C-alpha cells in the first residue's frame, strides 16, 4: 500500500507525518510526502528535524513538490488541511477518489486540519508532532483493521 502525505511546503507537517508513519514499519506500506507549494530540495524545518531525530525516526531531509507520478503511485493521498485536499482534487481530478484529509479519514474530529507549526516555537512543533503520532496510530488501525501491529 502506497501512502502520499501532503501539506503546503513539505517542510513541517507532511515530513513529520512521513517520518512517524515510516517508523511504524507497517508491513507492505510505503510512504512519501510532498507539498503543493514546495520548493524542491529545501531542507525541512529545524524544529521538525529536531523532533524527528529525538524520536530516532528515519526521515526525508528535503522537501518535494507534489508530482503526478507520485499521485498515480499512491493508493491513498492524505492532506493536512481541507484546502490542500481541494487543491489536490482540482489538480488531479482522476485521482480524487483517493484524496482525503488525514483527519477525515481517521474520523478524528476537531475539524479537518492539522495545525501548521510553521514559524512557531519547538513546543508548537511538538504539539503538531504529537498530534501526528496519534493520527498515524489511528490510520494504522483503520488501514489494517484487526491486523494492527503487523510489522515488517
């Protein structure tokens, strides 16, 4: 199963989400991330890097712009906000049936958006990182049903 995680610049939320999901080592799940307005090859934010490294998670250190090849590759595309979802569905109407906000897919409530920590303190990033950990746990449970915990 291929999962594509999308945010704005691919320097905060989606790289953190990618690291968290990749660290879960779910059998036969591949994960990539990108941004709808990313600059290709920019380093991810220092605070995101700090949190990911403190958690000992593998990660992609540079940003990626959304690519049509990755959109087609993905079985599921999860966005960090409803606006991201709308943009992705407009840009890739033939793939719209697999594009969801992460929160709507896991039925997490509290709106559809994952807080953007961009420009915030390490603590603001930590709040988003911890939220993503919970969301990825819920995603794993939903995708694997009764098979949660099946690792590589």
